[in-house]
C-alpha cells in the first residue's frame, strides 16, 4: 500500500516544526524520527499517548499502521535505503500486538553488557548507512532494556552536474559550484507575510531533488525552511522563473535579457557552495516538539502497549550527515530511543542531560519527487573552504 498524503503531511509538518526549533548550521531527518514516535504512540498510554499523538499528527491508534506504510514506501524509493531495528533484553516481554507491527527480522537481543551491546549497535548503524554514520547515536547502559532505531541513507546524482568555481561567502572565498541549463522554471520565488524566499530545485537522477532555499536576510532558518515545506504542499504559492518579471525578483535572484549572436533558449545559471554537514541531536532536549514531555519523565508505565515491564524512556538521539557536491547529494541519519528497566519506586533524584547565488546562510530540503516527502533538511552556515585558500 502506498504511503498516504496524510502521513507525508505529518512528516513534513514535523520537519517544519523541527526547523523552527533549530539553530546554526545543522542537518536532520524528521523522516527518521517520525516512525519511531508513531510506534511509541501506538504503545503509549494516558497523557503520554495524547502528547505523542499530537506530535505525530494523527490518532495514536492509526500511528503504527501509518509508520509501517511509510517504512515500506521508503524501502521502495530509488536512491534510498532504510531500516528499522529493535533490540530487547531476554527478560523483556513485549505485547504481541505491538511486536507484530514491526518487521520480524528487525528484532535483536541486548546482552546487558554495555560494551558488547554498543559494539553490536554501532555495527548495525555502520552497515545500514554504508559507513556514513559509524556509531549508534545512543549509548546503552546496564539498565538499558529496549532500543528502537531507524537508519536512512540517501544517494542521488544530479541530472545536470555542477562545475567547480570560487564564490564569495561572508567576505571569504569558498569552494563553489555553478551550472547553466535551460530549465528556467528550476527557480521560483515565494512571498509570505514575513518575507520572500527563492527556491532553486536541483533534480537528481533517482527521483530525489534537493531544494535550495534563500530567504530575505531578516528571516530565521525556521521561517525559510518552513516556507520551503509550504511550497511543497502548495500552502504558499511560488512563481516559477519563466513567469517572473525582469530585475531583482527575489533573494539572490535577478532576471535580465541579453543580446546574442544567434537564437538561444532561456537559461538559468545557478551558483552555490559545496557543503558537508554533520549534526547530533538530543531528541529529549525538546520534549514538546516530539511529544515526549510526559514520556521522558523517567517514570515507568507510560508504554503499557509495548510491554508490562517497568520500562521508562531514557534516551533519544539522532546523528545525521549530508554532503552537497558537484556530482550529487549524499545524506544519512540514524535515530534511536532507549528504554531502561526501572523500579516501580520513583528515583529520588532527577537529572537533565543536554549535549551541547547562495552566498550567505541558506536552508535545504531533500525531497522525494513523486510524494514530496522531505527526507532531510538543513541550514548551511559554514560551507567547504576553497582548496585555493587552504
């Protein structure tokens, strides 16, 4: 069964909300987090169930089915590899209904030896991302009794490659890219109540495109990336390049006429920068964003639909990477949640742990072309230095 528009909308909405909460150069994948939240919502109870359902964007009783459809759709997308992993201690009894909703081959075992378990989890992350991410973003402890994880790896080559060039970036030369093609509609401008955003679509050969997004200078990363999501859904109209007037028509975009010796078709020259981004996210540092305000209070009993065992959500993290180069785009993300075996008596203390052209900062969305599902998103502040200046 194909993934529904409601599920795509829910994942993209999480992308926009996450972008609003992000700061600085970063990369993240809501498509990697959303299925895990959906499975947690399916197994949650009480207040935690309602909060997770709100974050997922659909009733909790529908979430697991939607997650299965999404994972199946991701598995069919060209250029994308995806996987789901579940590991439990042998004494953890799972509810049959909940376990049956996960792929049988996904279920592994935690030994209780933190070093051995870490080695096994790291090997899974490295294998499922082709080495792009070599470690599981969470570290299991002696009480860790359940780990639920996803891995996504995205690879696409450009239909029209770029040529290397130097571009100015905040007063310095950086390693730039440029190309010219006849697709004037590869660029568009959207105007919102808070400002304008220029979108440049870079088409990949595997049905995956990368949308570069440059906003007015006063716009925040969240506003720029949120507008990009709204362009995808049609919530904000964008005027394509062939319909734009002459002059400076959007951030970083100018359209003009030139004299030529012979007839030539319209063309679009796109200049940008090479970049590689790596980021680690503590998913419990923003509990409201992911519907985990109650579920992350370290108290057992929030997930009676997963197991009758006294499990409590202990950790949630994502590691992500993305590279935009002359030939194509590569991205990977591994996301994991850990539950610990807890005493039914409340712990006497609590502790919060936190880890801490396009010639200026801009955002990007990696989008599956047919479904318009956002697979990765980010904000670029520090592109690759030029080899001529190092």
